[in-house]
């Protein structure tokens, strides 16, 4: 009897902890997306230049390292907003490029934004409704993202448009899978740190948006 009661208590505590991580993750994700959008809008208004590939990579990985080192303290929140703000800044000049170079640039941006939101909500809903844990996807997603990242660097350095398009399409698939995987990990207790979960989902949304933006620009862009 005592063992059964202990088991029930343990399950209840686990469920409460999981709900707390999920709630805190979505709350922080909403705030970081809003903050990133404000920074991106400011960069657009100021017509700020893009920092370039090297500074972007150094800034991203440096701030990502800071998040990892501080994720269990209050400074973790500062690191998260520093990272997401920086990433928002890098988006601003890209959006200006599309809006200024395409007569339907604003439409392309809005479609990419809508597509990103639809995919995120759809994949999250699937992960929540399925009741499954998708931890078996981890290795495949990691290798896929690593390959896509290397390919994207090659496409930029050697200016290969076809490869860049292929990478964007691959990223859309990988980021969709990562949303399902990360949400499943949160729900089933595989991810217990809401700061880490938030950063993973934010980066996923960031890459998904830019990938859709590039694909839509290629297929729909009107000069």
C-alpha cells in the first residue's frame, strides 16, 4: 500500500515538473521571440548592416556557450536574451534585403512568417497529441543538422545557389523534426531545463524561418 502511494506521489511530482518545464519554456520562448522581433525591427529601421558570416558564427556559438554555462542560474536568462537579441539583429538586414530587392518582398516575408508559425504549431501539436517520445530521432537529427550546416557554409563560401536551395529545403525538414523531438523530450521528462529547451526551439524557429524565406524568395520573388 505504501509502495503504491509512493509510486503515485512520484508520478504526480514528475507530471508537475514536466508541466512546469513546458509552461516555462513556452513563456520564455514567447518573450524571446518578441524581443528578437523588436531587435530585428530596430535593425531594419536603422538600416543596420549584416555582421557577416564569421561574426555571426562567432557571436552565435559564443553566446550559445554562455547559455550552456549559465543555464542553471539567473544569468542564464541574461544569456538567452543576449543570444536571441543577437540573432534578431542578424535577421533585420536580411529582411531589408528581401523587401528592397523584391516588389513583393513584404508578401514573401509574411508568408515565411506564417509558414514558420504553422509548422511550429502543427509539429508541436503532433508531439503533444501523439503521447510518444521521439528520442530515437536524436542521432538522425544531429547528423542531418551537422551535414546541412557544413553544406550551408560551402554554399555561402563558394556561392552555389542550387546547393543553398537544397540546404534550405533540408533545413525545413530537419527543423520540423527537431520541433517534434524537443517537444517530446519536454513532455516525457527528457529535457528538464527550460532555458535549454527554449534556446533549442528558438534556434529551430530561426532556421526554419530563414529557410522558408530563401525558398519563397527563389520561387516567388518578383524584381
